[in-house]
């Protein structure tokens, strides 16, 4: 078995484990208090505006943002795995160690940016929606 086939098997197994561990997070995220509060506020605003069964913009926008940020998160997790593999497989070669470290640092910065973007976008959309709901009622 060559090193490349071991590397491909490692990446595929890591992706499979990542996907399997990520599935329960979607169920947890669906029941968080921010999502519930947003759903309650959107129902109040929908009833006040006489839109009983119409999905609102905030829910749709947050869903789209969460999907996009989720894909970016998976991409950066793959980069972390790849950077760690490069570092582990360097065998003393400084240029490969430096390359692995740079990839790891960039991937961790990317994860921090993604988490920050999700928090900021949820907060801003909820606040904008609440102010709009207050003007309607």
C-alpha cells in the first residue's frame, strides 16, 4: 500500500467521521433558544401582519447563511486535517513543517471568522426583524 493510498483512505475516513459527527449538531442547532425566540417573534409579526403561514425573510436568510457557513466550516476542517497530515508526515523537512503550520494557522483563523460571522449575522438579522416587528404592531 503506497503512501498516497493511505493518505486518501485517511482523508475519506476523516470526512466520513466528520459527517457522522456533524449530523446530530443540526438537531441541536434546530432547538436552540435563539432559533426558538426568532420563530416566536416571527410568528407574532406574521399574525400582526396577517401572514399566518408565510415563511419570513429572517428565517430564510438565516437558513441560507447557516448552510453557506456550514460548507465553509467543513472546508476549513478538511484544511486542518490536511495541515496536520503535512506536519506529521514532514519527517524533519523544515519546508513541509512550515507549510503544515501555515495551513493550520490559516484554517484556525478561518474557523474563528466563520463562527464570528454566524454570531454577528444571527444577532443583526434578529435585531432588524424585531425592530420591523415593533413598527408593524
